[in-house]
């Protein structure tokens, strides 16, 4: 066991999968000698060489489009898109091809591809370096969407993603890349895609969240005297509604927290399914503490945009008083 | 004859004032009058100083990530000098010097990198678009802007700036294809600084020149020493004339070098040799003009001292203005979203909440209690 940051845990997962399986290769902008702009692929170029850690031309559609071809040929490409804001040029390849290949060829071709993408705000970055587009990709049938909130989960989920037979978008919350450390086993293990994690148990209220917001939720819970259950979804699609149902059926109250804009955020889908499954157990309307329906502001105002412990705490009090 | 040659290409490289001080009189004479050269030089010196100061601001936590322009002052400046103020400048982030020449207040650039959107509120009369963050996208906008000018029968052109890395993006190729095939007067100005963060130019373009990408689309293309402001102006004059008179686009590759890190978040020592940087320091666009002006006896040490004093004042004043701007109002990130704000956004703005009870506390409080609070 080693005490690792999220970046180190991802790096370890990449190293181990590459050592085990020579079909795995990494491609993207600056992933080689530079080790990626967040240093997630640090040391890999030296270790595995330029055939397996490939600095590509600056073209996201190219990165994903060629990755689709590599995957169709039976390899396991792990492309990196430098920031979530630059998924745009790759959108067509992701949604028009990667997501549809299996079904439209009835399995003749598949795309076992893992797209790694740093995501989210809170690091004082420039424009288009702080967004949260997970719901956009969850809305595209044919993709799996993952977002770990801890080093342990990051390693286990990334290994699952790389071994998964279908395309996975693996969002890495950059705000917690180095925010804290956690014991991460050296040995190989997986965390299943599609399973949530109960971070702490409680009876009065359920908070459902994912990504860096999980940290803000824990801060708010610490301040509260209520008995709160926190669920980290870990996977956005396919999502673990059973875990949510079980918890909300017990507590009767639920606050959903995410950085992405509220309207059509993934919280909307979860809230709907809670309504469908737990209608008679609900004591209060499900609350969403989310980003506003605006463009993510430049960093001077980003803290006014992002859901923080204060806003979560207010929601906890209000839903409790309902 | 079963095989015939259908195409032969030639790409010209223009150099007028080289790094050793050689000056080509036939091309350079009268190109930039002395008094203009002095002004251009002053701009470069101020711009360089701003870069140094901005770097320190970032390191001391007074500014966010900042991309230095160091070493690349001449390309955008030469271009801005050759353009009219009514011509569009469609930039990314290494065109500070040209934008300042155009008249953009320096504090606007600082404000942008200090994380304040109002830095993008560019005076309309400057005909300059805000810094484009997604690489390789803005050339299409330039093509649309120039198209609009042509549509209206105006003689304007649009000049769009981008790096060598940007020439790998699909949008760049679409812009070139549109402009060439629809006769749109765009100047595609590539600042080939030979690096895209850590990725060397040969990964973006394995052909001997980037300029020939323009040729492939059927437009005129020129390559020049980007650190030679005379060469830049020479190429721009040709491109602008072709745009104004014949509505034809031109591709210009200005060969230059990024002397600093990619941004303050980068450490170039990880991926490039110090020797290469030293080589390019010797080709610095600023020292080159200074030596030239001295050799022409239009510059001396006392003028230099005066300029440096002026530069100090100008840059500190800009920093002071940038830091003195009152903090942005959080309502602003709502208020500018639409011409007319949808009701739901009005509620979000006025409550700064997204939860339903948070937006309507009367659901839990007695009306009386909410009146008191
Ligand atoms: C679409 C997109 N992908 C990736 C990035 C991240 N990024 C910012 S600058 C840069 C390199 C740009 O290189 P180049 O076009 O040569 O311009 P230079 O920085 O050298 O001036 C990259 C990859 C981005 N801003 N936009
Ligand atoms: Mg470059």
C-alpha cells in the first residue's frame, strides 16, 4: 500500500495496465516527454517508449477518430483530451462513431476505448478549462461515463474502464488531483463501473454527488448535526440507482450536488428516478445544489458559481425543515 | 506521354533585416519610415516588459495562468502596422504587441488573465476579436468577418493569427478551404514558434514549410523571418493588396520562436534544450531593430534610457489600472447570458440558489417569518 494522490493513482493504473497488456497505448497532446499538462502520464514515455506513449498533432477529432480505428483493430487506446473544454472538436467522433459502432454493426466492430479527461473548476484556470460536461455524454447512448472522487476509486475504475469492451469517458476532477492522499494498494484490483459508494452512513438525509463536489459535501456534513448518508455515484452512466433508492427509501430526503449547470444536469435524471421509485417514502422535494445555468465564469467569480459547503449546508437545513 | 507534370510549387522565404544586421535595401528601403520604426521598437520594448511583469504577478499570486509573448513581438506588430484599423484582427493569445499597436489598452489583457471576463470587452472601433481559447477555431470567424465585408462591398480584410499547433486542427483547414474557394479576403497569419506546448513542429507538419499548406488550398503563400519586422510588413502588404483588390486570401508563415515557457503553468526545461533557446535569443526581434537603428544613427543610449523609463511607467500604470478595477459583480455572469434573461435565470441570480426551497423559502417558513428576515 502506498499513500497516493489521485494523479499518482491514475499513473499507477496506467503503468500496471500497460505492463500487463501490450494492446494498451496512450495518445494525446503533450502526454509524452512532458508527461501531460497535469503530469498524469509522467515517466511513462521513458518507461514504455514513443510507440506506446504518443504525442499527437494538436487535433482532438484526430485523437479520438484514430483511437476509434485503433480500438476497432483490437487495441486498447487510452487517449487523453487535455481539458474537458476541448472535447468539442472530438464530439462528432465520440457521439457519431464511438458510441454507435457496436450497435450499428451488430457487434462486428466494437470500440474498447478509454478517453481520459480532466474535468471541473476550482483551480483558477483560464476559460474552457473548468467545465463539467458529464451529462452531455451520459445523454449519448452507447457511452459509459465515469468520474472518481478518490485515489482508490480512480485506480480501480480506470483499470475497469481500460478492460471494458465499450467506450468509456473517464473524467478526472482536476480540483482534487493533488488535494489529498489515500492508501492505494500496489496490487491490481478493480472497482466496478456502475456501482456507487456509500461514503458515510446516516438516517436523516441522503446526499448524492460525484467528482470534486464530494469533498464539499463532506465538509457540509461535518458541520451538520443531522445524520447524513453520502453517496458518491462514481459512475454517471450506467448509474447505480439501486444504491440511491435504498438510501432515500430509508432517509426520505435527498440533496443532489454537482458542479454542472442545474438544467439537464445529471441530477435531473437521478431526481426523476427517485420520484419514480421512492415517491411514497419522500418527506420533501428532492433538492439540487448545482452550478447555475450560465457559462462557467472566469476564475474571479468561479467560487460564486461552484456549489460549496455553505450552499450545501443551507440545503441540508432547508430540506430538514420541510 | 503517360506522365506529365501538372504542378510545380515554389515557396518564397522573405528576410530583409537579418540577425547579423544585414539589410536588404532593395526590399527594405522606404518600407518603414524611421519615425515609425522608432515607435514600433518602443512598442516591442513595452510589450516585453509587460511580459516580465506579468510573469512576476503570476508568481506572486496576483494573476492566473499567463502566456508570455516573449520573442514573438514582431509578427503581430508588423501585421497590425500594415493593416488599417478597419481591418479585422482575429487573434489567439500571442498577439499582445499587435493588439497594443491597434490601441487595445494593456490592462484589458491583464484583466483577462486575472480571471475577469470584462477584459474581453474590447472597444468596438478597434475591430479586434477577443482571445480565442480553443486552439485553431478563430480562423473560421475571420473568414466570416471578411466575407461580411465583401458582401457589403467594403474593402476590408481580416487577418487571423494562430500558432503552428493550430494548423493541425480541422477548423483551420475548413477556414482555408472556404476562403480560397469562395474568394474571401483573409490573411492567415501563422506564428510558427516551433512548439505547441511540449510538442515540436514536426509533429504538426512534416512538410518542409507550414506555408505550403496554403498552397494546397490554392492560395498565395509566403514564408518570412517572423523576427524581422521588415519581412513581416513586406509580406503583409502583399497579402493585404491581394485581399483588397482581388478578394483573395493569403497564407503567411512567420518563423519565430517562443523564448519563454508555454504559459506560467509550464516548464519548458522538461522537453527542450537550453541550447536551442540560446540560439534563438541571438535572433531576438528587439535587439535586432535596436542595433539597426543605432547603425542608422537614429537611436542612441540616451534615447534608450528615456524609452526604458517610459516603458516602466506605462507598464506599472497598466498594472495599477488592472488591479484597481473594482471586483466583478457576481450578477454579471448571469446578466450577459442573453439579450433578455429567461425567468429561471432571473430567479437563480436573485437567490444565488439552484435548490427549489432555496429559491422559495416560503415552502418552509411561515410568510411572517420570511418577512422578518
Ligand atoms: C482545442 C484545444 N485543444 C487544446 C488546447 C490546449 N492548448 C492550449 S495552447 C496549446 C498549444 C498551442 O500551440 P500553437 O498553436 O503552436 O500556439 P503557441 O502556444 O505555440 O503560440 C494547447 C495544446 C486548447 N487551448 N484548445
Ligand atoms: Mg506554436
